[in-house]
C-alpha cells in the first residue's frame, strides 16, 4: 500500500473513532492502536502523523496529544 493511501486510510480510521467517542483528542498511544487496528504500517507511523499534521488534520496540542480535525 502506498504512503498516500496509508495516510488516507489512517485519517478515516481516526475520524471514525473520533465520531464514535465524540472526542477529537488522542494520545500517541491511542493513535498507534488505531493504526494497528486499521492494519497501517506502524514503521511509517511518524511519517503519517507528520503528513496529517502538515495538512492540518491532526494538530499537536501538547506533549503526546493531538486533536483531529474532522474531514468533510
């Protein structure tokens, strides 16, 4: 699976969890668990987080905490 498709798949997985929990805040451990559950390559996890952060979908809010911006 290409990096772009992994980023997209991960973003939608995080969105589903955020909507179910009604909470857009995630720790790095929670994000890694979502990636694992979605069968995303964990070796590229930091690259995926950086890409989503650069594009404004996953905003760093503090040490090890991120806020997911819902995708329309």
